[in-house]
C-alpha cells in the first residue's frame, strides 16, 4: 500500500509542476529501482509504471535476466566501455553518454547487430569533480562529433544536479540545460532529436520540471530509503 501511496503522491506532484512549467509538456517518469529487489519492478509495473532506471550494469543485467521485457530499462549510471556489451541491446536508452570512447563502443556493437541505440548526452551541469558528464560548454562540439555515429540515436540531454537545497542555484542550472536543449534543437541536425531533457530526482524534480525537464528519475521518494 505504501508503494502505491508514494507513487500517487509523486505523480500528483509531477502533474502540479508540469502545469507550472515553461513548456507544459508531458513528463516521463523513470522509477529508479537501484539496490531494490527485482520483485519491486513487478509491483510497480502493476501500478502502471513503464520505465525503470538502474545505475549499475551488473544489477541491470541481473534484473533483466530475471524479469525479461516487462518494463523499459534505462541505464542512468556511469557506464564503463568494457561493459557496454552486456546492455546495449537490452535497454530502452543509455542516459549517460559522455565520452567519444563510449560512443565508439556503442556504435561498434550496434552496427554489428544493425540496430540503433537511443542515448542521452550527460552534462556535468554543476561542474563537480565527483560527477561524470561532459562540461557544459563542450556540449555542442561533442554533439557534432556524435553525428558520425549512425547507430546511435541521440534523443536529448541528461544531468544530475548538485546535492544542495539552494533553489535559486538549482533553477539556474536547470534553466541552462533547457537553453542548451533548445539551442541544439534549433540546429536541426539530421538524425538527432532533443525529445528529452532528463533532469530531476527525488529532492529536486519539481524545480526541474518547472524549468523544462520532461523526464524525471525518481527513486527514494517512491521506494523509500535505499537498502544499501
Ligand atoms: C539514484 C539516482 C537517481 C534517483 O535518486 P533519488 O534521489 O533516489 O530519487 C536519479 N538519477 C541517477 C543517475 C541516480 O543514480
């Protein structure tokens, strides 16, 4: 019951924020199930959730192995190049594309299978040493380089905001992300879309949505504190 209540509360808050947002766009909810048992994914699919996010390849692989395709899986964590092979053809989206080396590996695998892998470009919006993602100011040149990869479909941008309660600062960062998304959209690059701006977690998703996010990744607010 608690899970259902938590989820309903989150959905309500998403809807409320959407109504006050700069775009008014629908928001896609990614339920972040990291550290929780695979069983919980079954429970939330029964509650209507269609997308889950995991930040570790091993855990993602295990859960896909157990559950199969009952839900769309999103890789949202730092991805090592040598682990691409375990997930590239099983996920809905890789949200953490932030290096050319990683793009080369995804491209190589996808080309061999003749498939296209959806990716978001991750930006280190707070300029934090501890976070992955490319530097904000290098986004456009990175995107230019990615245009060569015909088996990677860039679908938008992703960011993890710094852990702070400074709303003004957070809003300014989310706004910068939105600006970048618009800027890239306006370039009309062939084979590239800016459908998604993935930003906002349990602590900051309302601000993120108001500033133009249309994909939020929420864990603890739905599932409670993580087990480890
Ligand atoms: C864990 C995680 C989230 C969700 O965090 P919560 O604070 O539990 O909502 C979102 N995005 C990424 C990349 C994560 O690793």
